[in-house]
């Protein structure tokens, strides 16, 4: 049932993977509340997954964005600025690690996977927040997703737990930086949900 609490608000949702992802639930709730949305995807494989979901919600704005490449983030936000001028909220639902290393012991984590996991799962939120801040001229809200594995050891979570702990710390520092401009920064720690990532 539509409530129109977000009528007139425009938001970017990053990291939508499929109809079982937490980002999809957020997108549906925002659309139901009257928000105008844009989605990002990374490459053709994810574009093919995201396009049908965008069509379900009547979302015409899709942008290719690889958060491991600064130039790709810049290009995506330049397109968003060209389309809308400003945004009211950002949802960051991006995280990735080599699943083979999540199955083993944390102590065996490779330097390569550690750095990649931290870059994609943690630093990317800071990177997109920096670009989004400029488009939140009237204040706004930034949201990312974390998990209990940031606080307690969880089986088969390994370096993702470390990355989520760093992400939670980032949220606090970003909130301190951006709060004076009326931009709220928060993280949701959802309970266990059968998403693509959780299914391995």
C-alpha cells in the first residue's frame, strides 16, 4: 500500500543484484513510498539482472558503475547530476570477496583478497559518499548495509567481517563529516536473509 512519504525525493540505489537482495526490498519500499529511483550496475552481466527489476518499478535511470575504479564512479555521478541535478538519498549495498577464501580460515586470507574486499566492501562507501555529498544540496541521507559478523566471529565470513567492521567505523566518521550539512549517514545490520551472497 503506497504511503507517499517519499514523494518528490530522488535516490540512487547501488548494489542491486536480484529480487532476493536486501537492496531490492529497500527499492520496493522507497518506490511504494513515492520516491523516484536510479540504479547502478557493474557490467553487462549485472545489467541483465537489474533491467527487469528496474522495469518492475518503472525506473528508467540505470548507470554502469565499477566502484573499484574512481573514473567509473565519477562518470556515473556525472550522469546522475546531468539527469537530476541533485539527489536526496543514497543506498550502498555493495560487498564482495573471493568466496573460496571465505570457506577457509581467516588467517589464510591472501593480501590480494584482503585489499580487494576492503576496497569494494568498505572504501567504496566513502568513495561514493564523497561524490553524493556534492549532489545533496538540501541535505539528505546515506545508507549502507552491514552484518553481525562485524561484531562477532561468524562461520565462513572471515575477511568480510573485518571489512564490515571497518565499514561501520566509516559510517561514524562520515556522519561526523557530513552531519553539519544536514546529511545523515547510517548502516542497517539486517538479520539472516537468504540473499545471493548468503547462499554462497
